[in-house]
């Protein structure tokens, strides 16, 4: 049967033009410089091949794509000179290894920045405790730089850092510089012969710094056990849980709320996090294997 | 719009084809109903119905006991049957519209001179005939996931808009159906271009338009106004279907009950029967989770990145620093059930389940979410 003399449109809608960038399409960025940090860690300065890179807030991350290998979430550690991102990557698996191998001049893919940020405005006028475990110092670096640049906006500032050994300490030169601006305490799990500082868990450093708990804001990043212990200790000391910000880590395949991998109960870690206050996540982190 | 009566689907299929649509409809394939391209109403599964229960799906002839020879027809896929037999006399099939809007695998981009270049977005126009009300509800859920947030997906939007939806009310819900208790069926209310109610004695369809596109389509077809008797017969289809739901879920207080059940002993007990095969998430019309794959594009060997369905039942899904967060089967089963009936509401403002029953039917060990919810 052939339709004749119908009033129906003759053709189906041809793929309607859909505006807007695809959220899963990385933009090409050039590696401007590559600086090995520790044995397994490299800091890359990235600049967009075309146009400008979107602004970021401290605590946000990008999805870095190693061509033909894969894509992983990496925090932004700072602005690159001339416009771009500084990002520190530790080689732990296929994608991070490929990124660490990327040399100056090479092209990689970048999406983002994504996620929530450490809210520095909330810290204005308050004492600030920054607690970093291991590579957790990377996302906290822009926070610390802001604190160092505008110290007068805040109360007493303390930075406590935990690392496995003195040799695995990240950004040692900057830590030395920051220690001129505020209290910087570093503890190691395994000291070497030259180490004269504290040894043991980072929670042990909370007793050694000065802050007025009721008037304190804390920014915490590191392995989940370290963050839970530190947050619990700060809250026990009287810091309101709503002023203790953690940066959570979950498997992420998209960064934009569509792959489902990063769910933590009702939260999408990529959209609702990674930075979340302890009052919102304490109960969720208590549930095993959530 | 006033409802009209269509005596045959042949003109509908012909007009859609003439308009440039590929028409996909239910067909009998490999012993199940599957969406496939059709060119005539004779391709539809006339006279077939299904039996569904936990872990069980079986196609059979609708009229009386299984007629001799029907098994042959099942296997050869000869689905055509005599006049007057229902062509939509079965419940949800393993396929849903998700296959068209959120395909199992899509290419995201290819590398050209080392730079990611988006794969084409244009979607071919497809008319999907025989979409069930539960699946219309599932599309609305998917829309919220892929279009409702801060990062809408233009490729999904293109596929979605290229899809013309011809819904068919359910007349014979299956043993695992519970759309009535989820408020998503058995009658199509919105989200379609055209909705049909199939009537027998004589065989005909009451049709309603749900969009300007649907109205244009109906106007192009030989129809007659529906009589009061036609409309009453169509109402009766919905009323009867409602009473034939094989399962039900009590929604009152459900979201909270599930959210508070972290430590329930049922997770371990259910996990002892669960194979973590991911069948439930694959057949589910609302599950949206994906992972990405990097490899060479089959077409020309350039590096390409694809997105494909994934499931929270796999260990790799929650992998973090070398170990899965949800290492136990109990935690993975809890994630699935809790997401569907509790956290989905937090995330998207509604349930992640539309009551199609597929996950119950296609679970190899017959785990039944409605039963699990009752035990919580
Ligand atoms: C918000 C956020 C910020 C991060 N910032 C940094 C950073 O600044 N520097 C840094 O070195 N690392 C960071 N990580 C961790 C980093 O993403 C993982 O080390 C990386 O995904 C490992 O991938 P891989 O393929 O090299 O390793 P594999 O162990 O082979 O991982 C396989 C896959 O599992 C997933 N995966 C495994 N571990 C993690 C993890 N810890 N987090 C998320 N996904 C994981 C990824 O999809 C990965 O591709 C961050 C993670 C998150 C969630
Ligand atoms: S959870 Fe089961 S019943 Fe609900 S929509 Fe998914 S497959 Fe259908
Ligand atoms: S139930 Fe599992 S696979 Fe389905 S949407 Fe939720 S997390 Fe994803
Ligand atoms: S990373 Fe994909 S949903 Fe959050």
C-alpha cells in the first residue's frame, strides 16, 4: 500500500542539529613542561592547543586522557604560567603511567574542570587547618597558595602533612617556603636516619598545632582512612563537622554524572563531590563497601 | 485530540516508511520477542504470547494449549498468523527502547592526528512500533539522566528526537509485571507520538496522538472516528490488564525503608543466590551505567574511544587503587536495589524502576526484586 495525497510531512526529521559540546569529548592540550617529582610522580604543566582553558577552583579535577590508553580523574594543583593547568600524577596503573611518560610538546586530552571546590570564602576570618596525606597535597596546593598569598584574610593557619618516608614527600621546596608563612608540620611513617621530625599518624599532629576549634575551618585530603581519622579527631576537638571539608575518591569514568561508577549512596562523587563536608559524608563512610 | 480507529497497521507502516523512517517493531527471534526492522504488519508476532515468571520466559501460541507445529514456527521465526489474532498479546520483552536511545555501545571519538574528533551525532530516524507504557516511563527516566543535568548529551538528544514512538497499551501483562503499582502502566498516558489500544472481534486499534508529529501521522492514515463502544472496549483493556499484574510493590515508605537497610541480613542471603551476572542491569530499561573502552576503530584502524553498558554487579565497576570498593556480592546487590528504590529518588526525583519485571524474568536464579523489597 502506497500512501498518496497525504498531508503528512514527506520526510522524517533528519537528525536535528544538536548544539553544544559532547561532555565526553576531550579538548587537546599540549604538555608544556614535565617535572619528575618523586620516583613515581610527575608534575605536568598543560596548555590548551586552541583557545583558553576554563578557570578552576581549588579542589576541582579534570579527566586526563592519555591517547589510545585511557582517561582518569586528576586534581588541578595550580595555574600554569601563561594559562593552563598544573597537575601532579602518580604512576600506579596503565593510564597514570602513560600520563607520567608524556613528554613536553606532546598532546593529551583534557575535560573539565569538574566537581566541587574547597570553599575558602567560608574560612575567612577563621583559623585554618590543612591536612594532607601523601598525594593529597596535590589538590590542596591551590588552597595553600591562596592562604600564603592572602594570610591576613584568615586566622591562624596550620598545615599538617603525612607521608610514607622522607623521600616520598611531595613538593618539598614549596613546603619549606610555606613554613615561613605559617606552621608546617610533617610526619612520616618510616623515618630515615636523617629524619628529625615527627613519626606516626597525621592525627598525632592535630595536638601539636594551635587552633580555636569553634572558629576553625579544615581542608583535608589523602587516603580515605587518613581523612576519616583526621576529620573525626578535628570534630572530637570541637571543630564543627560542617567546616571540615574532605576530598573523596571513587572510581570515575566520566566526571559528569553519567557513568554511575562514582556513586556513594545518593551522591555522585564527580558532581556532588569530590569536596564534601564531613557532616554530609560521615555516616556514608561508616557503611562498609557502600 | 479525538481518538480514531485503525483497522490495519499496514498503512501506518507504509506511511512511516514513505516518510523516511526505518520502522522497528516486535518480531519473533530466537524464541523471544525482539525489536527488529519490519516492512509489513505480517512481520509482527500475531498470535504469540509469553509466559513469564522468576527466571522463566517462554513464548507460546495464545490460543489454547500449545498447538502442534508451533515449536517449528517458533524456531524458524515464522511469526505470521491468521487474521484477527492479537499482534501485541505479550508482555515486556528482553529488548526495550533503551537499545535505540542508549545503545549498548557507541563510539565517542576517534583520534585524527592525535586529536580527539567526535564521532558523528546524526541519528537515523526510526519509528518504534509497540513500545510499552513501562518503557515510555523508562525513557522519561533516561531523559532526566542524559538531558536533565548540567552536562546534557547532544548525541543522546539526537537519537531521542529521531525516534518516533508508537506505544501500545498492555493487554496481557506478564507474571513478573508490576507497572500498576509503580504508576507507569498498563495504559500509555504520555511520552508517545501515537498510542494504540489493540482490540479484537473485530481486530482493530484505537489510536490517540500524543504530539503534533503523531497527529500529523494519524491524519495521513485511513481512519474512522472511534465510537463509544470502541472507547469502552479500550477502557476495558486497561481495567483488565490492571488486575492481571503478576507482582506488586508497596511504595509507601519504601525509599526510607531501603535507605535504612544497610545492615539487613537479606543482602548476604540474596548474594548467596546471585551470580553477579549483570543480566538484570542489562535488561533493565532505566539502568544507564557505562564504562569506556579504548581500541582501534574497526573502520579504519585509528585509535577510538567507545562507551558501552556496564553494570554495578561487576568487580571492576568500583575499582579504586587496585581493589573494588564493593568487593562482596552482598554490597553489589545492595547497590542495585538501593539505587533503584532509594538513592535514585535523591538523584533524579523519582524511582529508577518502572515495574517492567524484566530483571525478575531474566535472572538465571530467579531473584525477585519485589520479594526482596518485601523482606527488607
Ligand atoms: C577526584 C579525584 C582526584 C584525583 N587526583 C589525583 C591526582 O591529583 N594525582 C594522582 O596521581 N591521582 C589522582 N587521583 C587518583 C587517580 O585517578 C588514579 O590513580 C587513577 O585513576 C589510576 O588509574 P590507572 O589506570 O593508572 O590505574 P589502575 O589501577 O589500572 O586503574 C584502573 C581504573 O580504575 C579506576 N581507578 C583506579 N584507582 C582509582 C582512583 N584512586 N580514583 C579514581 N579512579 C580509579 C580508573 O578508572 C582507572 O582507569 C584522583 C582521583 C579522583 C577520584
Ligand atoms: S528494576 Fe527490574 S522491574 Fe524495575 S525497571 Fe529495571 S528491569 Fe524493570
Ligand atoms: S542499578 Fe547499578 S547498573 Fe543500574 S543504574 Fe544503578 S548503579 Fe548503574
Ligand atoms: S564519574 Fe561518572 S558518574 Fe561520576
